[in-house]
C-alpha cells in the first residue's frame, strides 16, 4: 500500500477530474480541527482501484473531506455524521448547483444591511466614533436584536462587540428562506466564528485565547469568506459547463455510526437507487479513538449559532449518538461493553485490567480518571456494533479503510487501536484477516509518552 504522504497524484486514474479542480479550495470553506487530508482519500482510491460506478461511504464524515474528494473524482458517495455543523458543511461543499446569481444578490443585500449596524456596534463606547454616527448620519435601531450571550457559550470565547455582531448576523440569516443558498450563508457564519471572530485556539482542544480578545472587523471577515465561496463555486460550475469535470453524486445524512445500515437503508436515496442496488463498494473514514477529544466542545460556537446547542439536553443528544471515545460522553446507562462481552478480547481485557489496577492503587474515587476503563470498553464495543452494520452494507469483496490513531492518553497505558479493531472485525464480525499499515507517527498529547502511531486499518468482506 502506498502511504498517503508519498502518493503521486499524477498517477491517479481520476486525474482528469482532480487536475481541473486543483485551484478549487472548497475544503477550506470550513474545516474541523481533527479533519484529515484529502490526500488520504485520493491515495486509497488509487490503491483500491475504485471506479466511478462504485459507491463510497464515510460514516465519520466530519466537515466533508471524503465526500468532497469523491465528488471531485467522479465517485458517488454517502457521508454521515452526528454533528449538525458537520452535516451542514458537507452538504454545502458537495452541492455545486447553487444559483450564483441569487447568491450574489442576497449577499449584496445582506452586507449592505450589516455594514451600518456593525459600524454602530464598533463605535459604542468610543467617543470619537460616536460623534460621527453611522454612514448616513442616522442611528440604527438595535432594539430588535437580542444581545444576550447564549448560556452554553464557554466563558471568554466571544468578546462583547463581536458577540453582538454575530447575533445580528444570525438574526438576518434566520430571516432568509430555507434553501441551499441560505445554507451557504449559514456555513460562512459558523466558519468565521471560532478563530477569526472568536477568541478560540486549538491545541488540539479548544481553549480561550486571551490574545485575540477585543473588537473584530466581522464585516470584512464575512465578506472575504463569502467571496471565497463564490469564487470556488464559479470555478467548478465553469468546469462542469465546459465538460471538463464529471462530478460524482453525494448524499449527506445525519446518523449514528452504530446504526449506519439501518439509517441508510431507510433514508438513503443514493444507496437504494437502481445504480447501487442497496450495496456499498468501499468505505474510507477516520473515526475517533480513545482520547480526551470532546468534539462538541470544539464545535461549541458553531452548534450554538445553528440553534443545536441551546442547553445540556441538546448537547447530550449529539454526544449520545457518538461512539464513546472520551470521558465526557460516558453515561450511566451505557452498557455496550457488557452487551458484547468486550473484555473477552485479550487486548481489551489487559488494558482495562491495568487501568483498574491504577485506580485501586492510587485510590482514585473522583475526577475523570475513574471513567477511563469504561471509555475503553464502550469505545471498542461501539466500534464492534459499527463493524456489524458496515458488514451488512458492503458488497462481497468490498473494502473498508479506517485511519485511526493508537492512544496513550490514559495514564500512558498503551492502546493499539487499529490492532484491536482489526481483531474485533475479523473474529467477531467476519471480515477477512485485516491489514494494518502505518500512515504516520504523531506527537503525543502528553509529555510523558513517545510519539504514537496513526495507522490505516483495511478490512475486506469475503467474496
């Protein structure tokens, strides 16, 4: 197998499509901190010899890396995720038929509405600017806007004036008709939130960045993001009109990866089409792995501005639909580990036993540490349920590739994620003997642990 970083794009069988879109940076409309490179997908497409009649899926699609790459390559794809922000992103990135005339007209109207309001907000408390007022000499009535900070906003993530501007933007976007053009405005709104407008930095967890606090030129930031989206769409539409690009069809759904087959068989038009007849040919994805990465925290502002995280109930609904991979999404009722007797796997049992030993010896009765063994059990049990669903969907001979990292996050206890997942897939689900290929070494997030491996696990369904 060619490792993604060494793959030669010029050798790709789909180069006629990819080459035409080299300058289209649709991926950058909105990226998630844990997103992986589209070079992984193009390399694996080449390795597997995926053809344009095949159907590719990504059950942990994130912001749409796999489905966008597949579309560029002319391959039909289905992407699923549990995050409303990620689903919106992937849908926007793979919808190239947007009416650009409507987009331009509504963008111009929106920006002309926002400019005097943002100027007045920036001038508040500034005697010099207050004396000039707005550009036409009239005060803007701000009483229609609710400037209360949403209660789930982490402290300090938005300064006062940028918060007000984003509340105004949200108000006017919500007033728009619910269609694919408005979705682009929604995406632009959440894309600029964390680092461009907010005071957030990722390292890799989202934290407050005090150096970024203060007013921001939200108008210019938004204008530039909308221009970026327009430019990319114009380029790809021109390429399509000239017959230079034959894009694949993409479908984006919200789904729990542990219920993947059930959801797709019920909701997917692409899977159930005459072309694909209810079978998936390939899977390429990067699932979570056991580590303290809370995905809902890292997308907190985006979820709030999409009205998907108004309270704890909203956040729990999203978290409970995710594979259990960290202590902040473990719940009392979770029992997948017991359901499948996950500790009958020797590797899992050894890891959990070591963690239980540490808990007993260190007398750990509080804090997140006491949940580490349950994370391991629930994670691998959840992934086993996911593999069962994938096995049901895959055509005989179909392949599934998982880019997944090992872990040493919990007291430096080594978790060889890919090897354990491979054993579960083969011994409990029925896949052929798996391949585990090193992709790269990653710097560990703890200073006491050496670099950890990120591998590509390849599963094949028997013919």
